[in-house]
């Protein structure tokens, strides 16, 4: 009997595939530029984690000569984050593997990775949707533009040095481009831009995202400073491969244990803007 055979199962080494998925997963998560990626929960018990975060001290107020400046209370409040498990799998018949063109199993691994990244992105979007009223501007009666962006920036007072990003829906590009304060990417120095930016408005890089959707004729846009989100991983991606020897099917899947929350409430502003089209959902 041959002893040095290369079997198809040997080509799927969980440790190797897992490391590859983790490396590329970070690139696939669209909200990653606005989130801190942590793995400090590995080895800890429990499915719920309490994190403490600072509350916003409130908008600056005008005061006149000889009078006192206003003070806000700087406090910390607990935020509970539930650890969840997300995964996806593919079943491949032997016929599909043998008769298809290209690397079927490699494509399956790729799509599993993308599916998990999409789930984490959705959770990031949900965290931003939960931004409190004190960090929300607009009521959905005005389209996105410099006026609403300026209102959002007022939440930060004079602290506008950190790079800022405005997330918009693809169908809002026309509104932004027609705004007199819009500067296209071609007219901005490379060091002032971020990858994939449409341009800038009032110093904010504009990023188009399908995750920004219209609901009831309104968009939830987001003005983000720094990395206010946190993605915490309790167990890294675990890819697995198995055979159904009766049906001659190869099963492949992967899952990850993680949680997402908004750590820095003061660095994310929700902008409620008007959707100009009947069905603006992408």
C-alpha cells in the first residue's frame, strides 16, 4: 500500500486555513477602519461582558464676559456586550468538485469568510444605529450635505483635528457632489485622503457604503471620528471540514465567537437625512 499519498483532506489544514481567513477577514470587514480589533477575551468565561465607557458632557454653550463657563458631568456608564457565535458553511458534492472549473473548495472558503465579515459589519451598523439622541442631528427633512455635517461637527466643538469620515449611501453621491462645499478626491492631497474616499466636505472624508440604507424615506448617515467601535473576539475563526461518506458530500464551515459595541459614544454622530427616491434601499 502506498504510504506517501497526498489526500484531498491534507490540503485543508484547519490551522493554515484559519490563519488565512483571519488575515483576510480584517480586510473584508468594511467597518474595520472605524473599529478597534481586540482578542483580550480569549480564555475568559461567560457569554456577556461589561465594559465601561464615558458619557458625552454635552454641547458647548455660549457665555458672556464676566459670567461662568458651563460645566458638564463626566461620568462612566456600564455597557453590556453579548458574545455571539456566527458561522456559515457549504456542502459540496463530489460531482460539483470534479466537474466545476477552478478551485471549488478555495472558493467555498473565500465565500464563508466574506459571509462572516458581512455579519460582523451588520453588527457594527447596528451599534451605530444605537447612537443616543444627544449625539444625533437631523430629522429626515433635509438631504445630506454641508448643513447637516456642520451640525454634526458642532457636537465635537473645536476638536476637529482627528480624521473624520462621513458614511453615505451610494444613491446619496449625487446630492453630495452637487453640494457647493464638496471637494472631489482629485483635488485633495493624497495625505489628506483615506482609501476609497469620494472626496471631502468640511474636512470629512466621504465613504460610500451599501450598509447605509433608507428606512421610511430616511437615511441614517454617520459622522465618525477615529475608531469609536470595538470588535472583540473570544475565539478566532474555526474552520472545519468533514465528509458524508454515504452521500459523498464534503462539508466545510467556519464560525467565530465575538461581540461588537460602540465604545466611544462621543466620537460618532448619527445624521438623519432625507431620502430623495421612493425606494432608496440598496
